[in-house]
C-alpha cells in the first residue's frame, strides 16, 4: 500500500495532491536457469484546486477538479543462457486515466535486457 500528500508550492495549477494506491509483485523460479515475474501497480491522484472549462470567448462554462488513476502491469522471464549471462524479456503496459484530456495516455512496451554477472 502507498499513500501520501504533495504540496504544490504554487508551481502546479491543480494545487496540492493526495494519493493512494497499491502494488503487487510475484516471481518464481521454474528451474535453475529459468524464472518468471509479474508486477502490478495502481495509484489514484486527487488534486485540490478547481480548473475552469472555458468557451471560445474565454468565459467559464464549468469547474472541475483533476483526478488521475495510473496503472502499470508487467511480466517477463529471466533465462540464464550461459554461466553468468542472463536474458530478460519483458512486456510492460502503462495506462494513465484522467478527467483531463491531456492526462490520458497508454502504451505497451517490450524490453529485452542482457546481463553479465561478475
């Protein structure tokens, strides 16, 4: 579990932010050379300053308070293909869900890491 509060110190138009969330991680060795892992993370951000929705004449139509939900899911394998050498392919899904248009984002990424242990 995670949680806390950020003070904006006048630099963020959305004001201060309270946040809370959770994460989970799991990994398991299948044998001496191969293992797998899974990871999940979620965080909710609640801001405290109102923002105005303006019309074409810059008149206020309505007010709203920004709220974001952030997600990350990933999983992959670890394979020791030679003594001291490992390969780690991983898939990561990211999603930012906001009540602002510019705060919405998603991506799916594929990574591969080659590592040498000394």
